[in-house]
C-alpha cells in the first residue's frame, strides 16, 4: 500500500474500530492506549460526535483497509468532554489497572486531563477591550488533533497525503493558520512536520513544549489582512 493506491474520505462511526486499532499500534506507550482498546475507541467516538467543527479523514486501500487517519478542525473539549462523557468507564479501567498510576507518563497525562476538565467548571469573565482595540478579523487556526499511520506504512507517503488533504480543507474553510502539539522527544514526527513547513512555537519562558504552527497562504485571507494593515 502506497499513497498512489489510497483514496481519502471522511471517517464514520463504522470506521472507529480501525481507527482505534491504528492508534494502539502507532502509540503503544500512550496513556490512552494503556487504558485499553475500548477507551481508545470511545475517545475517537467523542471526537466524531462531540460539539466540534471537525474534518476527520482516513486513507483507504482499494480493499477498504484503513492505512491511516487524521482528525483535524476545531475541537471543543476534546479531552475534557471525553473524560466527562466516559467518567465511570475510565475510573473502572484505572481501578483494574492500579499499576498505571505508578507510571510517570501516565500520571502526567492524568494530571493534564484533570486540569482540562476543571477549566470547564470555572467561570472566567473577560474584560472587554476598548472599541479601538477590537479586532475586525480573527485569525482562525485549524488544529490537527491526531494523525496516525499503520507502522508498516511509515515512510510510504500516507501521513503526507493526510496532511495535504487536511491543509487543503483548512484553506477552503477560510482558516489562516494550523496548529498541533507533538511530544518533544518524537524527533521523527518533528522532522516530518518541519519538512512540511511547520514551525515551533516557544512558550513565554523561551522553552519549546511541543506546540507547532503553520501559516496558510490563502489569497482571500492575505488580501483581508493587507486591507486591515492599510486602513
């Protein structure tokens, strides 16, 4: 299977088992994988059914086998909403796998997950900007939540095909930016993204913690911002 024999289409609920299978193979050490196949399936089910503006695609062979997937768009509560919707199930999984709490990586992911859930219960009142400072146009960013390819297909162009389709969709929908997060130690993925024109975003303290962005050179967006600059 190569990118020349693949067709890209939107993913549906019937594809969730294949998506979860690829995730487990591609990310065997992830906290989500360690919770089990069903937890992974439920995670991606939430990304399909939750209150998101998502473009979830898969690359399929002629026989219908899924070779890779990419979940992109605007996700609202991708992690917090998943935890909230599956709270009892996930607690039961941790109870039956207490050794997971001794795993530093898993514990760190749980901490971040709890933080993402807590923000939903905090009411934040933003101070209004003076009228002169109100932006006339917001630069919207299309996020890549997850991309994965079957291990035996790495290096065959499947990931690039999926990213290309996602980028084209982002442009068509009027997004001017794309964003994603990658583990800082994943040099293979980082190199892949940088070859596609992605750049690292440093935090305020000057440390890079995995955030990357890519500017989309859409003619419509560029013309709008040029007009604003000269208004």
